[in-house]
């Protein structure tokens, strides 16, 4: 098996993305799909099974734990950690499969599903500053990593938030990330519900809190208040 696609889910049907994702990535040669669910009570698990995914259910688990368990159950030479509210086109995944031996770890180019100025700025920052300059790849880029490198790094910690930042910190000590030109099209639901300026400010507050050692569990409660999208 060349590529294992791992998705952490929890009651994701209502967001309108999980079935689109499964349709996009189902039946790509040399891939397996592993969905690790936190105990959904909607049709998320049924949807994943319908498209041939291997489903693991870990109730009351953090996103970091679910992603790590997915990696532990994978058989691919490369892992792709796929956000449950992004669309990575089939062609981008096929490109990744062809270049598995050349690519160590990284992500796809971030692009929101709305063309507003603030959306474009946020994507630019995520691509050009966070990823290229700081070596931090967020999950909504789609994080790919060669399996031996992932294991060598120690993998995802058991965090409900900033698990992608922690993994990036571990991986970049071993190798710098690569940003592929293919797009990861990202849902703007959080920004639309909270307002763009509020969400951008909240994101910065969360990052400062993380850098100053506030526990991811505490930050998660602040971040997800009223939404519970993770």
C-alpha cells in the first residue's frame, strides 16, 4: 500500500463536507482510507463505511489521539492526514502517490472556499508565513508525511487542539516541510459563523496562549465555544 488517508471525525455530516471528501478520495489505486471517529451520533460512520473506509471508533477522544491511532493502524508508506472540512482533489492525491519517495513531509496550498479579501489574506499567511517561513503545517492543508519519519518524530500528541502545531515542531527538527502547489480547499464555516475579524483575532489569541504554555484542553474550550467543530 502506498498511501494511507486518515480522517478524524465527529458528527461531521451536517457540515456538508464528509460525503464530498469520501466521494473524492474513494477507490484511488494504492490508497486506503481510515476514518477514526470520536463517537458520532449522526450518519458520519455510515457514510465512511459506504465509501469503503476502515472505521475505528474511539469515544471521547481528542483529535490528536484519533489521528495518531489512525496512523498506528495504517499500512501505507506515506500518511495523509485529511481535515474533515477540506477538499483535496483526486488529482492532488494522485500526484502525491507518484512522488511518495521524493517527498518527506508537508502540505498542500491552502485556499478557502470563499474569495473574500480576508479569506485570501488568511490563506496567504498560512502558506507563505506559517508553512514556508515557520515550518508549521496546519491540518487543513492536509499533512502528508512518510510513515518512517512520522514514527521517528513520535507522531501526534493527545491534544484536542494544536496537535498539528506540535507534530510540525517535531517533524521540522528532522526535516523542513514542503508546500505542494495543488490546492486544499478549506471550509470557511468557522469564520462565517464567528465573523472574519473575530475569528482571526481569536486564532492569534489561541496561538499566544499555546506559546505561553496554556494547556491545549483549556484553549480548546475557549476556541470551540458554541461551535464544537473538532
